[in-house]
């Protein structure tokens, strides 16, 4: 209590946010909130956060951020023109040019997916923060890559993808044109719901693939003799550290990327099948050591033990595991 009063006296008291009599938030009226960059109106989230903090009372934050996200998506709709429309569900805002029925089907899939995610993963998959999940469903590949290029370093280029979860500012999902988007949506939505956790990339991807099967109805992950051979030919003492660090998931060689996702799926499936306290491991795992200390604490095994189950005896995690740089 003494420390509390000392801290209170040491720093000037900030004025309480003034409740808005009527929430009518328009980004265009907030100076610097929307800026045209790389062919799109881009929200300046620091500016918007500061404005919301100053003008919106705590009790009004949920509706305030719903209005902010709706205004942002509406600005994108006006910019894209065409047949785009904005659709809402309890947890989502969807921008798409698909038919009304197709849009409603997408939103139903998403609502079911988040419920099943919480049912399986528990509190760690519950919604964090305010505002709805935003999904941008582009109808041209050019618009898709123009949009997502903003979130990549200029020297790194933009990797081909069937959809992406974007962490910058307000977490959201962007999708390119696709006839079938269910599995990708489930995959990226899983990343969205787990974004607050410092998960190792291999575990993050492994859980997302598992959820594709659980929700999308895919058959249990299986590998054939040829895939088994490829894994055993490629993974060595020299190549496995890039898997643990996450670098192999961004490799320029598509074959390496595919093997990385496959190995993440295999390892995650092994842990789910063998250990009923898998969720405890997910809550504890950290990318800084690729989940090593969590594996020891929760399962009494090392990552080397896990890898040896599939790859056979070897030095699969004997050297320090390099951390993946945080984005």
C-alpha cells in the first residue's frame, strides 16, 4: 500500500478519459488516422490508440474498437470499389466481393472455428483485446499482394501464400482469390487466436494444421513412404536447428518449407496423442528455446527425445537452439 501511494505521488495523474455521449467514431475526422501508403489507406494505429485512450471511457472500449475496425474496413471497401461489401457476425468483420450467401457461409465457418478452438485449447484461445476479427477477402491477386507487401521489409520481398495472418497494428487476416478457403481460414484464425503466446514457430504451425483437421474434417495426418524418406534424408544435425528456430519455414526452397510444416505436424500430433497435458505445454512453451524447457517441465522429455521418436537416434537438439527474431 505504501509503495502504491509513493508511485501515485511520484507521477502526475493523467486525466480520466471523457466518456463520449454518443459513439460516432469516424477515422477520417481523426487527424493522421488514415494515410495513403502502398496503394491503400493504411490506419496509423498509434494515432488511433492515442485518440481512443483520450476520448473513450473504459466501459465504451468494446464498442469503440468495433466502430474503428468497421470504419477501417469501410475505407478499404471505398478504395477497392467493384462489388465489395462488408458483412458482420458476432465475432467477425468480413470484406469480400463474393455473394451474400458465400459471405454468410464464410462467417459461419469462422464462428464455428473459434468456438471449437476454445473448446479444444481452453482459455488460451479465448479472445484478447477489443474489436472484432477482421478478414479481408481480395478478389484479385494484384490487390492481395499490393496490400500484404506493406507488412514485409522491402529487402525481404513478399512470399507467395494462400492467405496470411498479419500482426502489424490491428491483427487481421488477408486472403487472395480462392475457390476453397476453409482450411486456410481455419489455419490463419488459429494463429490469430494464439498470437498473444510466445510460441515456437513449429508448435504454432503444428497446432494450426491440427485445427485444420479437427474443424475442416480432414483425415488424420499420414505420411507415405516417399515423404518418410524425404524427412530422413533432409533432417540432419546441421539442418534441424533451422527448424527449431523457425527459419526453415521461410526458406527459399519450397521443398524445405513443405518438410518443415510436415515435421511440425508430426511432432505436434505425437505430443497430442501421448500427453493429456498438452495444453499445459502450449501455455508454457516459448520461442526463445523452441519449447525445450516447457517439454521438460510438462512431459519430462527433451526436444531431442521428441525428434528421435520419428527421426531415430541422433543429435536433434543437443546444441543451443537459436531464437527466431520477434517480428
